[in-house]
C-alpha cells in the first residue's frame, strides 16, 4: 500500500510569514504552492519553488479565489469562465518560477472556497479541469474524494487524484465540514493519525455525526496552518511506516 502526503505551503506574503514550510517539506512528498490570489507573492513563490526542488518534493500549483483578505476561504459568485481564467493565470505564474529553477510542475490543487465550490459545482469543476488540460494534459488535478472535480478530470481526459483530510471533519455527504462548525478542524495528533490510517487501510472515515463514509485516498493533506502541523507530519510518517504503508508522491 502507498499514499502521497501533501501540504499547502507558500502562504505568506509581504512581511507576513505562515508556517514552517522548510521543515514540513522534509516530511511530505508533495506541496501545493499558493499562487498570489489567496496568499503568496512573487518572492514567496520563488522561495517555495526553490525549497521544493531542494527537498525533491512534487510541486503543485494551489490557485485560489482573488480574496487575499479572506485567505480564499470565503465563497464568491464566479462564472466558469472566470474560474478557468483564474486557474490559468495563477498556474502560469508559478510555472514561470518552476521553469526558471529547472523544476517541473506536477499537479494542480484548487484552494479553499474554490476547491469546495468546484467539489459541488460540475460547471466550475469542468472549467478548472479544462484550464489544467490546456496548460499541460499530463498534470494531475487533485480534488476532494468522490467530488465533481474528479468527475470533471475524467470527463476532460486528465488524471485526477482523490484527496482526503486527516485534520478536517467530514459531513455525512462526504464534503468537508465548514470551518465555522465546532470540531471542523481536528488538532489532536493521535486522532489525526488514527483517522489517516483508517482512511488508507480500510477506505473509511467517520463523519462529524458519527456515521461512516467510504473514501478513496490517493493523497492526504496536512494543512500547514493547523496547530502542530510539523508534528502531525512526523507522526503520520511514523505511523505509515509501522503499518507497512509507503509514503510516495503521485506518479504521473
């Protein structure tokens, strides 16, 4: 058994720093780098790409809504055409830094509200998938397990990767619980570890109401802004090793 371990990084901008990116990169196999809309700036993007190449982790673009003040976590009314343009613009910006440093863009994972909106809205999902395909048909589109994003990836003929979250609670529908709900963000390292193991080994995750959801897992995300994120990554690596699960980047 194998699983990819990813983290959303490069989320500082200007004088504002976020998380311990370099240390987290030592433990994950893939990173999703903010592209300037919800977080990140040119210098942060370049530094993040440089670190990702240094630690040999798969580099992903993490495009979000144009909402720096809300960190891209507030829903906006956008058209599919806007979604396609936003993704193309942001991925293109990150690719320039990647190419300048001799690296390769591996995948695209929408951020925050854009991710959750596209998980439900097929038209937005198709627009994002089309944007990714138009940039490079070999890119992997990462989306919430059993979501419209993955259906759209299949529809347009690109590879999709099913993502799960060990540090987030799920609704019975399989969607992520909104951060406004108590218990939506899980911080207990032991609980996160146990949930991750259950997801990968048995394809199950317990919803916030206690019901059991079937889930396919290609990659697990640890949010870099979750408390103790670095220790969570270390715990997951150890737990997977002890259970004979290989932590490995998604193959293209």
